[in-house]
């Protein structure tokens, strides 16, 4: 395996340093898509949202409850709460 350059190391370090912000942005994008989706694509989006929320260390019970409600507004509300914690 080739040695990484200093630039590559910095990019990797910054990615992990800002991973929470990146995941929150991803959840926001997925919620927008969820409002517009139907059928199988909606199920896939819920799966991706659940994975992102797991990476954000949201309790598994809460994730399951959100998925069970199938309500994008509740995910948006959770996203607002998580964003307020960053500030």
C-alpha cells in the first residue's frame, strides 16, 4: 500500500473531525427526498436515514419509532434538535 501524502492525511483527518456535521447534512438531504418519494424508494430512504442516525448515535429505540411512524416531519424535528446541539 502506498504511503499517503500530507494532503491526503489532512483530508482524512478533517473528514472524521467533521463527520457529525456531514451526517446531519446527509439526513437533511434524505428528509427532503423522503417528502417527495413513494413506494420502494421511500423504504430505501428510510433505511439510509436509519443508518445515518445510527452513526450519529441516536438511540435505536428512537430510530425504530421514527421509521414506524413513516413521518418525515418527525425526522425533520429530530434533525432540528441535533443541529441545535451543535451550536
